[in-house]
C-alpha cells in the first residue's frame, strides 16, 4: 500500500516556474493539489483546496496575493512565499517563511524542513 503524500498548492503566475515547481515538489515528496495564477484564483484555491503546504508568489500579474496568504494562514496551512520581493517589503508583523527568487531545490527543501509537515 502506498503511503499518502502531502499535498501542495502552487500560487505562481510564471508558467515555466509552475512546471519546475511541480517537478521539484514531486522530488520532495509532494503531490500538487492545484495551481493558481491570479489573485482571484489564489483566493479561491486558498479557500477550497485541501493541502498541507502552499508556495505563494506575492506578485501575481501586478496584484499582491496577501488575501490568499491570509486565508491560508487562517486555515493553518504552511505557507512559504516564493517571491522576488525582499523581506524589507513585507508588511509589519509578518513572520512567515520567505524563499527569495531565484531559488534552488536545496533552498526550498530547507524552508520546508524548517517546519515539518504531518500527513494524516
């Protein structure tokens, strides 16, 4: 019997990066539950997708994805920001995990490993 894998949500507007993240997450042991490329899609996915991890690019086609991040964090879903926006541009009080672009699989693995996930 196959052990269940954790599920991830990718919120990213760069199609090529989405494809790379799908492959990377597979290597790291995650199934991708859904992807979203706009803030509207991200908010919808954040509300309905069952997952343990979300990778979120903050700048989605010129709009900021904070509404989706707020929903994910409220739901208790581990959220990692994968953005070119530096930590200095984060709102006051934000204490999330940030992986700055460009990043590699090692950087992403360290961010995920810093906060282990449990699959039921």
